[in-house]
């Protein structure tokens, strides 16, 4: 399939008082047109930083992000402003991401006015989007504080769609919502994905969520991709020890199935992303670690079609 987004060697380091925090370190992947790529990992692993880099909201330390073949880091501010409507974001917290001084109508029409879209028809477009995300027309003259979290997240989705984007970064869009509301918003995402032919990077720490919404899943650990595979394949045949540990931690609704689930426990302490040692970032916690893992960082290798991971256990060129 043709790629809409191609990420090559993406890197973001933060430096403070001579110490370097390697938030994102040499990350590479692609997202095909119309695909949902789930990005999953523990809090602080670099997921949100990757999402913001893909939208050029943060300056990179290195690497490239190609959108429709164009390296967005090489664009001028004016060219990036013109491209901005093609790539949008849905934030994690709908309460802090919507201007409390603006009505919902103002929130939805403002991006259209900035981009010069739907001139003279901005309010009609806003009403259409409100209906499409499940809110009635009366919402257009109300303020954010008059809505629940689930309703506000629907407004956030409508705002992202207001400028006809091709690519959306959904950054933990359901983590702040009640469980009962999460399923409604996830189903809405699926419907809109197909209707608007969107390409999406869906960021979450919840594997159950990304399994439901994603075509492929990339597992991130301490700024590096550990494994990337089609969603169904990842849950049936995960290979990386970190991915296995995440999947084993998912609670099964059936108590009998939960008891029969094979255990997979981690050892050791979490390493620090500040000035990390050489070798695999997962070395200190991996139950299957080898001497080579401590000294040399593993490369990404393809173990099956569309299934890649970074682990010396599966690299045919592993040093002796």
C-alpha cells in the first residue's frame, strides 16, 4: 500500500545541565494511506513526543518525516502553515484543549477561517460536523464548561475534521473518559475513519484499545520501537519479551481464562532515559537477556511479513 507518512531515523533529545534525555531515538516506520497505526507503550516512553514530531509541533534533533513525499522539517513556516490543515491532532484532555472563552461554534469555525476553507459556509460546516459526532444543533452556541468530557472529546474530533485533514494524530483520546464513554468514542473514530478516509496515528497505553481500533501496532519502549506488526498477529504471535509482558498484563473478563493465561513476569528495575547505557534499553528488565544485549543495541529485523522487531534473540546476524 502507498504510504502517506514515512518516518526515518526520527530523534528527539532534551538537554538540561549537560544531561541528555533521549525521548525518541532513531525511530523509523511508515503509515499507509487509510491505515490506523496504534502506538502503545508505558507512560513516559516517548509516544506523545513522536506524535508531536510527526506534526512538526516540536523541532527534531534528527531524522525526517515525509508527508506525501515532502519532508515537513525542511518546509518554511509559510509552507508548513499551508500544509497544517492536512494534519491535525485530537488531544488527550478535552477540558484543557478547548478555549473556554469561545463557543463551540467559534471553536469549530476558527480553524476554517485561518485556513481559508468553506468561506461563507463555516457555520453550516460546523453544524454538519456536530451532527456527525452525535451532538445536536443547540451545542453550537454553548461553551465548553456546559458539556461532559465525552461530549467535549466529540467536539475535539469535530474540530480536527473541520479543515478536511488527511492525517490525524489521536493522542490518548479516550484515556480521560469513563469506560462506558470510551467505547462510544472509539466506535465513532472507526466510523469517521472510513467515512473521511483518514490516516491515523492512534496513541494509547491501553493495548485493548489499540487492538480494537488499529490495523497495525507499534510497541514503544524508552524512545525506541520494540516491535511492529499487524494488530491480530501481534496479539497472537508477539515475539519481543516486552510486548509479551504487556499482553500478559491484560486482564481477561473470564476468570477461568485469566487463570490459564501463561505468566510472563519482568525482572529488575526500569532504566532511565537520561544518558542511557549502550545496548538494549530493555536489558535491565528482560527475563531472556544475553550478554550481547548489554553491549550492543539491537537493530530492527523482519521476522515475518509486515512483522519487525528489535531483539537479538531473533537476529540471524547476532554477534557471538
